[in-house]
C-alpha cells in the first residue's frame, strides 16, 4: 500500500494489495478514478498449463506509486517483475516494463 500526491497537490493516488490504483480529490473526499492494475502484473500462459495466469497473479500487487513531473502519468511497481506506466486521465496502460535480474558475468571484463 502506497500513497502519492500529484505534483500540483490536487490529486492523490493510492495503490492497494489487490493491484488497484485509485485516484482521489482529497479536498472533497471524492474518488476521481481507478485502474485495475492486477491484470498488468501477470504474464499470459498457455491454456493447458497447470499453473494458470490467474493463479500466478495471486500475491502480486503494486507496493509503490509515483506521479510524473507533469502529473499526467503514474508509475507503479512492486511485488511482481513488472513496472507499469499509466495515463491518469485515460486510465490506460501506456507501457509495461519487465524487470529481470541478470547474474551472468559474461559481459564483464
């Protein structure tokens, strides 16, 4: 769970353990929008796999959120290997990055 203020201070973004990002007008205590981010935290799998994408997504959630400098986008990441950028106004996924950990030293000299 994390909270971030838009740079102009007029909106608040909240991430919850169910992978949802909600936006609030904190001065009037009104929810202004939400994004179902849990679908963006999983990778697609084949239909015949024993571990389905739905099962693999259990326990994955965003644990941090921050606004872009212009306040038009949010960046969210956390308990998965993905970091997502969303457009706040359209409430759409703009870009999803897969984070990997490369332990190979092949390129080191």
